[in-house]
């Protein structure tokens, strides 16, 4: 009976190893296929003539600058993970944090439900590097908080600087817009005060919230808005050759569109960003600019991040298998 039980356990372990061996390449192929599908879904909304004509109207220098702004944004996003790792006391090297950040966000931005999709990919990376499940959850929450702070601070500034435009887009009165902008900046200020004063966990019902140090919180309120400013710069440059829109107007519109996209969990903000931009330039042919922005900020990173994640899965699996054999 003992031999039968032992052989059953060994067979189950062998099946698990075989499943794990096939999982990584299948996942890599699936993600590359997902990248191709998302590209097709975006482009299929327009005719070939519309795409060619509209793209041809964008000067090459604006495409270059738009790409540089996108790269700067993804570089900032790696800082989100680096700060989060310091928050939980994990000294994972920056190159590893950057890899986990880029792979998780290049996919999460396009899949939708970013907290879940990018969080699952972060878990794949950090769990292999010795980070506990509880700390990974804290990393995800910390990064989400940095995103929220970035939107609040940049959005608050945009609402206060362009209350007229924000009022037209949202339908709110100027007083409501100004109050919302002030509330956004006040909330970020309260966050800093709590980080400076609270050294014990903050308890709200069943929630136990550990505030970061003031140094980490200052890092969040700096890098968060800078990231979204770079994203708005990417959009601004993609639209620059198609009609005049001031950068503050693009920032205001993008922040409002991004908040709407986060609420609806629309993958890559499909349709939301387009609606706001068409409101800003109702008489211009902005299809090429929108496609350029989506291709540069969403699809190009996806086309790189998906196979990179699949390749990383293969490498880490092979290393794990070699360690077991030795």
C-alpha cells in the first residue's frame, strides 16, 4: 500500500513538471497572439485610406518626440516598482524591478483590469525572487497608490489651470471644477502629512494600512505626476502636426479620459481617449494622431513586452529545472 501511495505521488509530481514545462512557451505564444489581436482590433475600426492619409500628415519629428515621451513614461513606471520594493523592505536589484514593471504594465495597459492583470504578472516575477505573497500584494497597492497620486496631482493642477476646458468636457460648473482640483491637491497633501506623522499602522475597520516613510511618499508624489506628464506629452506630439492644441489642454483632457478609462477598465482606454480628443479637435482628421499615440504608447510596448515575458518564463523555468537536477 505504501509503495502504491509513493508511486502515485511520484506520478502526480511528474505530471506537474510536464505541465510546467509546457506552460511557459504556450503562455508566450498566447501573449504574442494577444498583441496581434489587439493591434487588429484597433486598426479594424478605420479604412486603409483613412489610416494612410492621416498618418502621412504627422511630421517625422513629432513621431520621434512622441516615442521619446513614451519611453520616458515607462522608465518612470519602473520607479514605481523600485519604490514599492523599498516600502516592503525587499532589496531586489533595479534591473529585475524594471523587467517586472515593463512586462506587467505593457500587458496590463492593453488587457484592462490593470490591477489584476499586471498584478498577476508581477506575482510571477517577484515570487521567484523570494518576495512573499503578502509583500507582493503591498507592492501592487503601493504602485496603485502612486498612480492615484499622479492622477490627483496632475489632474488637480490641470483643473485649476484650465477650469473652463474641464467644465466643457465634464459638464460641471466652474466652481465644482475648481473645488475638485483643490480637493485633489489637498488629498495628496494629507497623504504626505500622514506619511510624516504616522509611524504606526493606520486601522480603518478591518483594514490595516502601513504608511510609507516621508521620503518614499515624496518619491511617489514626484514620480507619479511626472509619469502622466510624459504620457500627455506622447499624445501631444502625436497630435501636434494635425491641429493646434495647447499642452495644458492635452493634459486636462488626458487626465479626465484616463480616470474614465480606469473606472470602466477599458483596455488601453479604447474609445475613451478618442472621444475626448475628438471633442478638442472636432473638425480635424485626428485618426492618424490617435493611432500613432496608441501604437507608440500601447501596442509597441505590448509587442516587446509579450515575447519578453514569454522568453523570461522559458529562461527562469530552465534555470529552475537545472537547479533541481543538480
